[in-house]
C-alpha cells in the first residue's frame, strides 16, 4: 500500500485507479487466510519500509462512553466535572467547526511507531511491566505525507488500540504510559468509507465462548469532534508533515470490556466489527509470564 500510494501521487491518479491497474489474474482463497488456516497471513493494511517512520497516534474522549468511563475512573466529587468530562464537553461545544474553520483541540496521545502494529490474528501483548491490557475498538485513519508535505488520507481501517486501563485508573497522568502497547489494524483497508454514522459490535471470547459483547458506534454523528477537526489538530504540527512518512491515527472508542468490570486473561480473543469495514478484526491476548526485568543503563 505504501508503494501504491507513492505511485498514485507520482501519476496524479486516485489510489483506486492505481490499484485497479496493478491487479493480477492470480487469486487466493480469502476465507482460510482470514481464518488463519492457510500458509498465507495478512499483513497490517499498511506498513512502512522504515517502521520508525510510521507514527501511531490517536485522539481520546471523542465518544461519550469513553468520556464516561474515564470520568468514572478519576472523579473525586459527584458535583464537579472531571478533567475528562470537561475535555469531552469542550469537544461537543467546539469540535464541529464550519468548513475551513478551526475548532477546539482534542486530547491527543502517542502509541509508538510501526514496530508496535500487529495484523489480524496476531496476539497483542501485555508486557511484564504492565498492570493490565484491554481492547479499545476504534476506527483508524491511514495517511501518507506527499512530497510537498501535505497529508493525504489513504483510507480507514478497524483498529484495536489496546491499553493498560488499570494503570490509567491509578492516575490520569499515567495515560501516556498506558498507551505504549502493541495495537492491531485490519484486516481490510477501506479507501473511501462513509464515516458519518458507523455501527458495530465488540466482543470478548474465552475458551471458545462469548464472554461479553456490546454494540459500538463511531463516525462523526457519534463523536464530539468532526473528522476535519481531528485531522487539522494532528497535522498542524510541522513534524507530522514530513514527506514520505505514514501516520496511523486512531479516532477513539465507544465501549470496552474494562468498563464492564472484565479483566482479560491470556488466550482471550478480542473481536471488533464495524459495518462497512470488512471482516471482524480478531486478536488474542498474550500475557508475558516472565517477571519484570530491571533495565540498567551504562555510560558509554
């Protein structure tokens, strides 16, 4: 996809036109590949030849349920709004500016670079130093920065942002640390989706049975910020407009199992499905069994 995006820009074509020109007559059966029953495996919907040049970020508190969950973690007095609630309310009031206008900035977080991205079917890791790990069902925008430093939206895909909610609950200042985890994208990339009102479902499977499930909603009518406002506030930073870079930007979650009091176990499978975005994204949880190891730094 990285090469196709480059080629489309060089030719002055849409990405869909370029993809159509490179189709071959060779086909493989998708179903066993998706079911992990084939020698073939899906990659993430986009990768960068230099993974460090794929920036993985996101915006939080863009959905009411997410703001409610965060507020419940950190609220001190019933009569006062938490910082999370104030952030969400500011988005409701100023996150949908008119065309060409700039609205209020959303919460922003960093997840890492391309080495943190996993594909459909790959495990998401709870490292030894983590207190927990849990799914966050989201939609992510995929972007390519062209030779003039302009961000170009390649498409959108389903994502499991995967965070340490126990660490975050201890103190909201641990939010940044809670996000530094593997995450997953896919299995499919939609080049020009309808992002107005997207409905779906998230579920947790344990020992082959559905342990928990919940309907989810995303898209602009269900969010406190418009897509254009989220994109502006991410790409307003010059460092985010470096030619040749890829950006994966997560748009926020509507519901997750931690909010229902569920703690995931090793081997649980997280499944995310949004209408219009292809087959469900499925990833097992893997909990590192080794004890945490002290990282010593030595002078050169």
